[in-house]
C-alpha cells in the first residue's frame, strides 16, 4: 500500500492539529479539519502489515530500502495522530505501532522516544498480551522486567523474552530466539484476531531486525574478529546493544576492519559510538597501540575525552588530552607505556603540530588518526594550521595507518579523500542518515496575532500547514519619565520574538536561540532582564529547569561577573549563553547541564555548531549573518543539525523569527531575505570544503564588499619579505586613495594582517620540514611540498603555478635568513614566521641579561612585556593608557575575577580606542583579550622566547634550564589566568574553570601537582572533593567521578 497525495495532505492536517496543542492554542481556535485524518489508519496499518509478512532479514532490508518512505510515513502519522489527541483512548496503540514503524524504517532513536511514552502498564488492547511484549521489545532494555500477562500467548511471550535476554547476555542463542518467534507466528495464524496477527508480525520483524543489528552479530560481521575478544566489552552497561544505521554503513564499508575513509555523517547520527568502535577495532586487532583524535576546538576535545573516559573505564587504555599550552607534555614516545596500555590522545591541531615538531618520532607510533570536524580547513588561520598538519602527517605516519576524517557537512568528500589518503579508501556519504524529522517554520505577523507558517522540507515555497495565534503583544510597564508605549514582543524584531517563543516553548523541549554575533546574544538576555523588571512574566525557563542546577550555575557566573551583572540576572531566570564571550569553564558547565536536561534555554552564536552535542528541540534563528557575513550554507546545516536530538525527540523545529522573511516574500523589491533563507535551506547549495591558503589570492575588499583592489599574491609576498613595514603601511595608503569607495584603514589592516599570517604559517611549516625533506637542496623539493597541500589539489592551474612559486619564494627566504639546522628546528616549534621569530631572537639577545636576572614571574613579565605587546595584534593595543595592558595581564594571572578586573581598570580610568573615539570598557572586551589574546597570542610569544633562550650557548645549562622552567610556568599562568602551580594542576586535570581551580588549590594547598600523584590524592579524599564541589555546577562533580574511575 502506498501513500498518495491525499494521504500526504491528511498527514499535514494531522500534524497541524498536533501543533495546536504543542503551541497551547486554545481549542476554540484550532483549525477545523475538512477531512478526517483517521482515514489514514487503515493505510498505515496496512503498510506495517506488508512489512510484517517478510520472513527473511535480508529481504526485509531490501524492503526497507524500497519502501522506507512509506514505512516512515506510517511512523510519522502515528506520531502526529497521538499528539493531535483525536483519539486519546488509543494513544498507547498508536505509540506502539508508531514506534515499531520508526524502528523498521531505520529511525531507532525516534522509536525509543515513542516507546518511552507508552503507559506502564500499557493499556489493554485486546491483543492477548502481545502489546506488552512489543512494548518491552521496543524499549530494547533487557534490564526492565516484563510483566507477562496470563492468557493465550503467555508461554510464547515468556519464551521470546527469556531467549532474547539470554541472547543479549551471551550472544550465542540466536537460533533459539528465531524458533520462539516462529512458534508465536504459528499459533497466531491459527486462531488470532486481526490485531493479534498484526502485532505478531510486527514483533517478529522487530526482533529479527534487532538480532541482525545487535552488537554480537554486527561485530562478527563487520570486524571479522573472534567475538570472544568482544565479550567483556559488549557486557559493559554503556556499550551499544545494537548498531544504528550509521554504524551499519561504516561496517559495510570495512571501516571497522581498518580501511581509511572520508565520512560524511549528520549530527546526532551516532558519531560518538562509531568513533569508539573504530578505536576498539584498531586496538583489538593489533593494528594500533596509539590512536590520535584531532578536534579543532578545545570544548570539543573536552567532550570527546569525557565520552571516551566513560566508554573505556576500567580498561587498559590511557586517555590523554595534553594541555593546550605550547610546551612539552612529554620528552619522548618512551614516556608512554604502550607495552601495557593502549593510548588515545585528543588534541587540537595547534597542539599536535607543536608535539610533532618537538617529538617527530611520535608520528610513527600512530596506527589510527581521526580528524573530527574535518571541514574546517577554510576556517581562518586555524583552518590553515589544520591543513598543514594533515599535509605533514601524510608524509610522517606509516602507510598502514588508518586515517579517518569525519564531518557532518562536506560536499566535496571525494576531492578531500584524493588529497588526504593515497591508499585504498572509502568515501562514505551519509546524507540519508538524518536521525530525526525536522520541520521548518517562519513567523508571520500581518494580523493582530502572529502565526507560524510551516513549509515543505523539500521546497520552502510550498506551505505545509500553519499555527495561528502564536504571537501576541502585551503592554509593558513604563519606567521613570518614559511616556512612549512599550510592547513585547516588538512586531518587527526577530530577537524579541525569539525570546517570546522561547518562553512559550521551553517547557515542551530545550530551546536554542541562534544569533549572528556576540553582541546580539547580550542584547537578547538584556531584553529578558528588562521586561521582567517591567513585570512581564518570564518564568517558563526556570520551571523547565533543575532549580538546584540553576542555583549552582548562577553562583559560578556571579563569581566571574559579579552578582549585579545582567548575565547573572538572566541565569537566575534559567537563561544561559554560549558564545565566544562565555569563559571556557562556564561553557563546559552549561553544555553539560543542557546535555543532561538540567537547563533548557540557551542563547548562542555559531559556537553551537562547533561539534558539541546538545538535545535541542527548537532552534530559533534570529539572523543568518555571522559578523556581518552571510553564514555558509554548510555551516547553517551543521547548525540546524543540532535540532531534534535522536533518542530524545522525534522531531526538531527550525523557526525563523524575523517576520519580514515570510511577509515580504511576494514583494520583489523586499524579498531578498526570503531568497537568502531559501538558498540556505537547500543542502545542495553547501559550499565545498576549501583552503585558507587560497585566501592569499583574494583581492582586498572595501568594508561593504562592493569594491575590491586586486593585489598580485607573489608581488605582495615579495614586498613583505623585503620590507614588512612597507606592507603594513599599505592599509593607510589604500584607505586614503580609495576612501570614496568605503575602504577604511582598519578594514584593510585586518585583511593585510590575515595574508601575513598565512605567509608566517607557511614559513613555519617549511622550517619544520626542512631537514627531513631536503628543502634546501633544490626547488623540486619545495615544488613537492606545494603539491601536497589541499590548496593545490583543489585550485585552478593558474593558482597551482602561483602556489609553487609562493613555496619557492618562501623557501628561499628561509634558506637565506636561517642558516643552521638547529635554528630552523627551534624556529619551527614557535609557529611564527621568519620575520617574527628573527625579531624575537634579536630581542632575546638584547635582553638576555635582564631575563637571566629576573627571578619571579612578575620580574620576567616586566622584562618580556615589550615584545609581547609588539607581537600582539588584538584589542590589547587599543587599551589606553598603554600601561593598562600590562595591568590587565598582571591582574589576570593573579586569578582575579572578570568583575574585579573591570573595577580595577575602571578605577585607573582605562578606556578602549574605537576609531577616533574612546569608549568605556566592558566585560566582553576583557574576555576577548584574556581568553583570546593572552591565552593564545601571548603564550605563543613566550613559547618562542623559550626556544630562543634554549639556543643560547654562553650561559650555563643550569641557568638556562631555570629560566626556561620559569617562563614555561609563567606561560601556563597566562594561558589559564591562574596564580599558582597548584591551581594550574587542578585546571589541567579537568576542573577547567578559573574560579573552581583556584578554590580547590586553596582548599587542598598541600596536594602534589604531578598528575598521577594528584589523582591518587583526589581518590583518597573523594568525600572532601564532593563537599568542595557541592556549590558548583554538576559538570565538575561528573569530572570528579571520571577522575576517580580512570
């Protein structure tokens, strides 16, 4: 049986009716249904019945591929019909059949969601107890006790449930389960009712599919390893019981047998567990003793580490996330006990590049390397670092190593694969693995009460259904001398509408409000604080959240920003933020709280799309611009992939909150926003993964991007190598020459500095490769280096020629200016380019005596400050008076909170220069400087000074070693903003919040700082740590448990 257009229309009516309840529309305003959705019942039951007639699992898999849309149609109908409340007395039946249909159509997460909603005990459906068995089977949790009802099929139900329990324990009675199913089928076919027959067929189909998908059978099938090697792992409570479609797909492509692959896998499709199986297969087979996971963001590294620690708990596997500081965490590969334990390293590209340049033999030990978020090669200078890291590793790791690159959004996977993996490989396209259904809606406000218009997922021009009377304005109280009427939400303000909808929906599921910029995040939570002060009720986020967790998060936020801060007031209401202005420790805590359902509302920027998994039901889009630029289509789809978390929701909703998009779509002079939205919604418009390196060929643009100045890349590089100061002055010269076309000095300076950073990154890459690849011998070696880059593999022939010339030009500059192997090796570890590191070396030579005379960190910082400031390109230089910059750094490394730092700087009349004006400091500016400029740029300079000091020959080794150790220690203080080694030790072990790390260091001041010894002390004093962490967010108690169970 096949759903026709009328049936599909009826499904839309059913969904619309369900949405009326979801959005709390009073019953008297519900849309009248001209057709009865119940007409679809016979069709959907018939589709399920067709599937149930299949006896062979192989045939059933073929059936799914051919009829998946029909089965999924059935699942979605029953899902929507239950929520439409058209037949509440049959809700359990609809949930049961809907869950089964979801499972059979390869949506196991959605199947589990509906199964959990079935009443316990389930309503009697006159099916002689078969409904009880099916509900138990669909929950797929053999730890749950099945209450076997007495009746006609009592023995068959007992036989199936017992054999299935035994199968999941031992994996060796597959045939016994099948025999029990056949017995049930024989008995029901003799004298069963139609419903008994249907449920019997469905039970048989579900259980057969569960057996096929089970870890026992899937691991045998896809790894070809002795299943006895997996027994202890399968028995672990947190190991998957069955393979989801994503894991089945990887298995079919031999990824678990060690084949390298480029994997496109949608968000929430099962990447975490797939990664675990890849690693386990590599270790168990003996293909690898060391696995490396590269993730481009610190928060993502932390999440991966925490997940793997839980997965491998109690096993001989070490999981290490090296510190983010650019200094050695180990001296040689021998520091890892690979004879006893397997090792998983989780690192950022920058850290792994530093490690490989310090200990290059590490690469030979890597048997498996996994690149996460592998579409980030064109994400600024960090993207170039990522690309050059992969270019290096291609030549360094052994040919037998397995290479895995995973991305949710990579449209040119084949091109990336051809560049990255020279051996046999698989290109795995998982576009059809989207694990939940997503709806798309636009706000429309052309009448007194606004509505939501839901559109077709395949064509936004086609309206599916609408929900009326969703948006309603209320008058706000006026303050002081205000006379102008104020209303909330404002009709033409997508930000206030997003806040209104979030308040309305948050009790139905977690909400994220996406903003195109960090200031917009602040403006929305300030709106919330303001309207509450005007007696508008915003209580839903707090009611939907865990009140104790709210108190803990609010306390931690207040210690950072002060109790009177508007962000603290927002937190007290259950409203939290996730952006570049969220300190690392708070970001980790709020992410975890959202993941475990303790908070329900988050206002965020694109940081939400950086790989972190959150169970969001509603994603409210206020803008599709990021920092003035239209968000990339692929990044947009990575973002909306966060809506509708599999296993938690059956549907995620994407809602555009600016009414102008929909209401102006038929006005040709004003519908440009609608056209942009349509383009973004079409995944076929996703941009291919490119290379930051190719930006060297880009022209210089005016601030509004309407005009450009073409600059020859090779002439630009030659000019920079000849005179960096001359190139720096180009911004001023061009801005004066083209002022009438909106070219500004600041805008041009940013673009020119960006090109210089690309040059520096390439020079550092060449220096690191110089000796091993004989780059000084002839130009052929430099040509080969150029052709190894992603940029070369995806560029035009003209660009390829220019890339080769660029590498030759920079290679000859390295050869000319750096004349010894020792210097090239030391220079390459700094991640700076030639000119910068020569400047730093010269500064060290001139200030060595002062450095050697400095004893304390404060004295060293005083000496080293001028070169830090000179090599800094952030807002740090915009502080005035100039002495404020050093004052800020001094207070930062004392562990002082942002609130008190701001007070101290304001008391010294510190301002920030913005163009021709000076403005007051804000906490957001301090966060940018401290967690950006200090934490990264400044520590780069210190790491470089260490390398240059290490080259000094006319001082004793002891003296140099003492200075190096002092600078390294200072570097970590600057990295984390902490005053002592004890605080740093607590931060690096996992308590990665400045406030908490400092608090623990004061409470346990006599504890050792060496990791292994500190872990032992924490284990011995577990009760004291539980008490110490009681007032802090639950994330840190979870970290404590992970440390104790390492």
